[in-house]
C-alpha cells in the first residue's frame, strides 16, 4: 500500500481487541487528503471502533495511526485535544445537546475552543447553518427537528471549527429517501467546497459508493479489499461480493460461533 504525503491518515499494523474478542488483526489503511474514503463491512466488524481509534478515544494494542505524520496513540492528552480540533465528528445519533437551541449547538464548539467575540460567532453559526440549509431553523430546539434536519444540524456543528477531516458514523441510518439524498449531496459538495477529507462508516452501499473516492471492506479483523467503487463492484472476491451484493451464503457465516448443534442439544 502506498505511503506518501497525499495521505492525511496512515494506519499500519493495527491490532485491537476487547478482552478475548479480536476486532482488528493487522489492518493497514490509507486515507487520502481531500477525498471521501468509505469504510464498509458486515455488522460487528469494528467500523465505529476504527473511528474511535482515529480520534484517539481508545488506543490499539499494537500498530500506528499517523495523522499529519504524528502517531495518535502515543500523543499526550494536551496534544491529542489540539489534534481533535482538526477533526469533526458526525455521530450516528446526531448527539445534539437537547437543552440547547440549534444555534447554541453550533456555537458551542466555537465558544468552547476559541476566544472569538459573540458577534463573530453569530456570523460563523449563520454561515454553517446556511451551508446545510437550516439558517431559518436556528431558534428551534432539537426535539422540534425531523431526523434529517437533526442530522444536518449535527453536520453544521461538525464543521464549526473548520476541521481538515470529518468522520461520519452511519450518516444515512434511519433517513427517508429525500433526507438521505440531501445528506449525500451535502457530504460531496461540502467535501469539494471546503477541501475536506472525509471518512464514512456506513451500511448503505448504494449511497456510500455513489460519493466515495476510495472504499475499504473490512471483515473478521482484516481489510479484505480496497479500491475505487468501480473496482469494488467488479471484484471477484467472495468476501466483497457477499457484502456488496447482499448474498446470504458466503464467507461470512449465518451462525455465531458455537459448539456443534448436536452436542449442544445433548448436553446435560
């Protein structure tokens, strides 16, 4: 896998386990600057865990995660906080602060991490809300938003500090077709307009493949394939075909690992 300056994030030899459960066993991933990289795979393969590792919320047992050439797992707390300001995060639930208005949700990171005057914060909040089409909804509370509006408000908050990279955790989950289409268009247009680097974790194959520049398929702790959406779609790998085409039979088993069925039935 190429190792060059075009990659904002470089993951090498990543190993991570929770107790006896091995999540990653030697994963290598390159996330190119200014592109949209999709991380896909069956449920339970650790895709969201990978985002937490990139953000430094958890540390791997082995391996490196370089961001701008610096290894995130070895960073001290203060340095890690500074690096996180360069990363935006769109949580699967949106994670808006329920007792704050939409305006105050977007203003929150600006008030927390900058010393800008309130008049400048106001202009920035309005600009971010305009970008996601919610400038007129800034006085609403999160409980008054539809699911699609809440996700867009969360996206406005994710770009409040003008990050270099945004991590999207299942951005299309639970969205109706119109809201999903809006989000797909927003992610692509904002990535191009702002020069962002985006990482999308998603089960929504059609929507994700439509906007991704590069796709990684993860299964059973390893990268089983990577390439452009077209290369992934035409792959002859049984792992990739089972996931991309939704095949019931394949390398990913239907049954969770267990003792033989007959032995289980006869056990006393």
